[in-house]
């Protein structure tokens, strides 16, 4: 499901597993959850590369990065 929202392939499954997203949840809600997902959860799912994957996803989605 996260691949449909442009989450990089290597990050999609570990992140989805950590988010426990119901399969019937609409993509708009999943996208909102991703936008609000704290950096720490990306790190917990993907290790230190979670920071990079989050930035990549934000760039792909056109989300403004506040750093």
C-alpha cells in the first residue's frame, strides 16, 4: 500500500509493518498518517536510514521539509 504513496521500495514493507495500517484504510488517510509520522517511527522501522527515507518521501510527495 505504501508503494502506491511513493514510499521507496526498500522502506515500504518495514514501515507498513511498524505502522500497523489496516488494509481497508483509504489511501488519503494513510497519506495523512505518513505526513504526521514522527521521524522516530521512521528510524524505529528502518534504522538510521529512516531519516533519509523520510526526506526522500517528502520530496517525492512535494511535502515541505522544515529543517
